C-alpha cells in the first residue's frame, strides 16, 4: 500500500479544494522525508483531528547552510510513501525545488528575536529558510491545522509565533517528542550514527533527566544545572562536541539564571556526522513533569 502523490502546487490545491467540497477539514504535516515513527505519530494525530491529511515531503534547500548536509540528507521516498499510507495520510505533497522556488524567491520570512539563539546561533539563515518554506506551505495547502514535533522546540516556537503574527487562519499543534526505548529522540539524522556513537547519543536525554532531578532537589542555579549536564555528557558521550546547553524561558527563549518557574532546557551535540538536538520542560515545583 502506498500513498497518492502530488508534485505540483496546482494539483495539491485542487485536491485540497475537493476535500473541502466534501466537508473535510485539512491538516498539514510538513516534513523533509526520511520518515520515522515520530513522523508517523504526527500523521496519526493529524488524522484524528482532521479528515484530510497532507504530508509534505520536501528537503528544503534554503534552510541548509554552506557545508551542511543538503546533498547527503537521507532520502527514502518509497518507504516514506508507505509510512504515509500506513499512518493515514490522504496525499503526499512532493514538489521539486523548482516548483517551490522558480523563479528564485526574493522574499524571506523571519522572526529575528527568536531565531538568533540556540540553533540559530550556529546555523545562520536556517530559520529564515524554515519560516519561508513553511509560510509557503501554509499558503499553498491552507490547512486548518499544522502539526510539528516538540523535539524541534525552537522551530515550533518560531513557527507558532510566525503563524500568529501573519494571521494565518490555522492552529499550530505541537506534539510530544517520540523517543527510542532508551530515550534517544527520534530523528532522521540518527541514521548517521555509528554503533558506538548511537550508544553515546543516549546521554543527551540522560542529561535532560539530570536537569529535572537537580531542579526537583532544590537546585535553582541554571548555570550549575548546565554545568552538571556538561559533565555528564563528557563522561557518557566522550566523542560528542557540545554546540550548546541553554536553559530558557519557554516562550521568549531568553536565557534564565534562576530556575524558579517552568523553564525549557535545550541542548545540541555533534556526534560524528550527526548534529543531535533535544529538550525538556523542567518545572521545579513539579519535578515529575
């Protein structure tokens, strides 16, 4: 079983129009393909919410910087279509770059105050590319709801703000991170990990759990919590290179010094070819959260 494919803007708009004529609400799940169980959970959640689910599969060139892995990014279109069908998608929108960016776009969309930190600090221009392509997808598909995963917390925060600021008539839904049995957040880039790197990668989630335990035990210094996380990663993932560990306000993404309210703990670590990110909400008043 495979999923129907739409390759052009005109065709996907026509399919969405027919679904609306049939009285169906529309959900969009934007992806770059290489679908895994985390993506499938988003598609299933979309199907529970709406009658017609569009999954976009597009490796967006504008969100990759020089020297990043655009050319080698995992692509598995046949398996992706099977995953879409299995999870309840009505159609997969699989445009070519020329369909999305021909003629070359002169317009970019950005949310500067949320984009310059965390992943944006080491990937300049990345979130402009993300915002621009997602804004285009929102305009093309015009969904009632768009679903994203919480693993990409900064991205989800930025896109929710973009949708509100630009008055897109849709709901941005952020679904929980889906993890492997040992806690590693599912990611298409996990495919880059060797066996030894995969064993070390679990340290990311372990360090987040450590942050939660420390806050629950009364530690209020964000700096000391971050340092404990660094020390844990140094022990458990010695081949890892920490890009950042930051403890921030969940809405503004501004750094916090004192963990006396709910905060978001985020980190990025490079292991071999893979740049892995993860995050967790930490509430000192409710360490079980």
